[in-house]
C-alpha cells in the first residue's frame, strides 16, 4: 500500500490553545518517556516469557535430571539424546518430512497458479481450500481418526476400488506419512493464500508476453512465474518447514500418540514426553536446544539453496 | 485457443475433486454426529434419516464440553484483548515515534518471532510455576500473549508505517501527547488491522492444545481443544457422540471463517508480503 494513498486530513491552522500549551509544557519529560512506556508491556512480556526462558533452557540442558538435579553435567544430555532410539526416530522423521517438503510447497504453488489463471470456479476454490487451515489440529486429527480407522470409511472406499485395507495409523511404516499427509491437507490453504498474495505483485504483462510468444503453461511457470515469485517461494519453504517441525503436536497427540511402535515421534513430541511423562526436564531442554539448532540449519540451508537457484534463473 | 480452454478444464476437474476432499471430512463428521450408533455401524456414509440432536446434547452436557467451552472463551477473549492493546501500543511507537534504540528493538521483536514454543516450553513452564501461575487463567493468558505478541507487534508496526506521518504531526500540533495520539488517532485508525490480527490471534489461541496442556493441567481448567483430545478415550465405542463433540468444537471456528474469511486471509498474507 503506497503511503501517499490515504487521504491526509485537512487540519485548521494551529491556534495556541490552552490544552495544547499545557500538553507541551507538561511535555519534555513525559514526552521523551512516552515511546518507552508504550513499548514497555510488550518488551517485558517478550523478554520475561520468551527470551529469558530461551537462555534458561539452553543453560538447563547442561544440567542433570533426577539424582543429579541442577548439577552441571556438561554434554551428558546431548550424548543421551543421540543414543536414545526415540530421539533418533524423531530425527529420522524430520529427514522424511524434509524430503516431503518440495511436494508440500509445489501443491499450493500449482493450485495458486491455476487460481491466478482463472480456472473455472477459482473464486470458490480460494475460499474452500483455505478452510481446513482455520481448524485446530486437534479437530482435524479427531476427524481423521474416524476416517482412517482400520474399519473406517477411507478403507471402505478403497475396498470398492479393489485396494486392500491399509492400517493407516497402526502400521509403523505408514503412520508417519499418514499424519504428514493430514498435516498437508490441513495447511496447504495457508501456503496457497501466501502464494496468491505473491501473484498480486507479479507483473501480468510478463505472462501475457509469454503467451503471445507461444509459451506453454509449464514454460510460463518455469520462466515467468518461478523467477517472479522467488521471495514468496522462499517464504513458503521456510514457513512450511517450520510448520512441519513445530505444529504437528496436536495431530500426533490425537492421532498416534507417538505410536505405533514409537514410529511417529517428532522432536516436539519427544520434548513433550520427556518433560511431561518421564519427568526429565533437563533432557527435554537438550532436545529443545537441538530442535532450535535443526530449525536454524534448515532455514539457513534453504535460504542459501534458493538464493543460488534464484541467481542462476 | 480451443486447446487452451481444453487444458483449463483438465485442470478444473482435479481442482474440483480436491475441493470436495477439503470439505467432505467435515461434512462426514457432521452427518455421523446426527446418526444413532446403530445407523453408523450399519452404514457410515448414508445420510441420517432424522437429525438426532441428542448426541450433541450429550456431548455438550455429560462430557463437560460446556465447561471447556466457557474456559476457552474466557481465556481467548482476555488474551486477544491484551495482545491487541500491547501490540498496537508497541506498533505505534516503533512505526511513528523516534526514540533511541527503536530499530534494534524492532529487530529484537522479529527475532522473538522465530523462537518456537517447543524450544522454550520446559523453562517457560518453570518460570510460570515459580510465580504460581501454572493452572491459573492469568497464567494461560500470559503464555498466549507471550507466544503471539511478536507476530502482533510485527503486523501492527507494518500497518502503522502506512499511516502518513502528517496525520501524527497534525494531531501533535492540535496539542495531543503521544498517548493522546495513540488513543484518539492511532487506535481508531488501526481498526482494520486490529480486526485482522485479532481474528488470527483468536484462532491461534482457540486452536492451541500444547500450551494449554502444559499450563492448565487440571481437568476442570481444560480448554475446549484439550477437552476434545479426552473425548477419544471416553467415547471410542460411541462414534456419533465423539463426532458431536468434535462438531461442537469446530462450529465457532466455522462461523468465524464464514464471516471473516477476507480478514483472516489478509492477516496471513500480510505476514508474508511485508516480511
């Protein structure tokens, strides 16, 4: 939105009013302090309940649990983490999710392209696709618990087509993909809306020119849309990854509880279990710190890769 | 030209199928909620011949959904009110007042945006426990405010940056203090952004389960989403009542979405285009 767009209210010429004079005389000190007073609540809350806990948590991850409560133990917690099969499963699952990431970004990207190109019904699709994104993971998980049950409706439909029943949430090789699929179902509308906002900044004459030159749809996507939306694509990659790493707790909690055979652990679920069930807060803090590092690495790596790809294009 | 129209329709069919796949799970759940247990076991897909509201009624009363619903409503209302107040105050100061360290402070808020809750959940619970705030409404409200404040400050700052500086200057010349400008000019001018950010925050808080589980452990303090998670164990053999509970929890969000779709989408995309 250009700053000049909003009309500037026309004010009468300033006349020295008693009220104004008082305000200005009371001025200097309170006026100098005003900005600080205005930001104070936000700063206090964020420092006290976000930054301070972050420092505490990192510090805490170098202390012990149980008998060694509060004692410095160096890197012991991190060694324990790396040896813990549960945490390893969690890391393996992070790897799987990273591999799924391009799909989770491409689907909303393509759909946004078609909506932008005014596929019949595009107005309705925008609203419909976004709708699961407003539902809580808990509700989504509960609904899919019903649908994906072994004797549930989804398998019933598959049976009609002649496909055998799949134990979506009970088979250790399948469950994590089922949960990730449900997550993508629930959140692709979010990325879609972000893509559409990116399209609003794309110069439509470029696409028209490509069409006049006889470019096919895939060619237009590759040479016009992708380079034109580099920033949006970067943003969606990073936010989708953050979503996969930090907003699947509700689904896991409701759909699998980490099972079957502990195959659907993710770092966030591991932290929750260590803190809540096993009462090992220091170990949980170490896992938190590890998750933070993973997110930093993934974020930086993605930005690096995409930036290089952007330059080549 | 004909070929182009043809491809358009080839795309339109999978898109329609996907739209159906997006809506159907909830329609299915709503239909199940209207069935008797017998009807559900016999045929999952058929429309229930007569809507049975008694499932809804029993989810509402005997499961305690009404209590959970009230808990959620109170916590979400207080959290959103505080978020909008603190967020708009800080946003105005960062966008339109010059003071020492303002840009460093803005970067600090941005950095706080990238600390996921999972990373601080153990120490945060300890900090809250240390101040006696665990298992209290103020504790949960504070946890939500802390969680969503960086995002709120960020969006309010970028919104207030689009308000022309002349507006602020004119109000100052009229004799307003900084607080007067905030209260009389910026707050009313910020309404469109406040609605958008407020609705998003309300959804975030209403839909959360992890923070609520940690900060409000006892049963009578459960929020609605925590209540839904406990439905599964209790009603695993009575699917229609289970579905009713899920439906009751989803309906407020659906109503909000129906009326405020634009504002929600605007809030989501504002985060992307301004970042």
